[in-house]
């Protein structure tokens, strides 16, 4: 597997500062840009998902968004089309955002791992460990005021917790030294198959909206 440093070197980028895995204590912006990080991810071969993906999906939306959404992985539709807000999952996500007066263009959307696992299985621990530094860098670059994680793996990996999503939901968590507030919720894909939990997801969104209202414009 090619290292991030090697990939960046091939791209002529030398200022990369690799942060430790599973260390959420990011309090300063890295020296690379989102575009540079994007290029690195597009060429990434750090884990086996690089062998089966159609394309790596970096992130989309407003790079200065107050709200960052973090899902678990690109779905098959996004892997094929590179369009995260289309297909059944994307359409539900768009409706969820509308409920708190947000749009796909007002937020920044990314995922825990950037490449789609075949058969839509959950990513393995080694795949998450290899990809997590990218997410940490994205948070440091976008510097959102509020983070909404979608799915258990996203919140557990970001905070290095083993606690269940059921326990973490309903709390306002915080990201490392930055103390960026995090609300943990379900993935849209889960909600498509478990519509009875949409009410709980709406409560999570209301918490996000309340936190956003506290942020100066
Ligand atoms: S999932 Fe992440 S670490 Fe693995 S190949 Fe894709 S971008 Fe690289």
C-alpha cells in the first residue's frame, strides 16, 4: 500500500503533517488545503477498499460550513455517480436537512471512510484506522461549529469510544481540544429500513438546529 506521504510526494506536496491515528485533539488548521487533501484521497491506496471502489469520495458542500455531516461510507449509488445527494439515501438526507433549514449547499458532507465497501458491508477496523486521519484533517480545515455524525461507526471512531449509539444519542458530545459540539444520530440508510426511528432522528436534528442558533452568523 502507498503511504499518504508517498502519495503527496508524487503530487509534489511536501508540507504534510501526519497526525496520530484516533487522536481527536486537533486544535489548529493543517498546512494543506482541502483541494490538496482531496487529491491525496483520490489517489489513496492505503487500505484494501482502494482495490474495489469505483472512485474515492472526498466530501462535498460548503468548505466554510457551520454544520459538518459525517456518514460512515459512500453508498453504492454515490460510488457509481459521485453524487452524494441523489438516490433514496441522498433524497432522505436532503429532506432531513430541509427540516432544519439547511441544504446540501449550506453544509459540508463527508464520510468516515472515503471508499465504498463492496456489498455495502461496514468498513473494517483497519480500513477505518487508515482513513481516519483524512477525516481529522477535514474537520481541522473546515472548522465547523457543529458536527452531526450518522451511524455508530462514525461517532465511535471519531471519539475513540466503544459506547453504543443508543447511549451516545441524546447527548451533546465534543470533539477533542476544539470542543466542537457533536450530535450522534442514525444513518439515512438505516432510517430507510427503520422508519419508526425517524422521530428520534428528528429530535437529533432539533438539537443540531438549537446548537447552530447559538453560533454567531
Ligand atoms: S477508504 Fe480511505 S484509506 Fe482506504 S483507500 Fe479509500 S481513501 Fe484510502
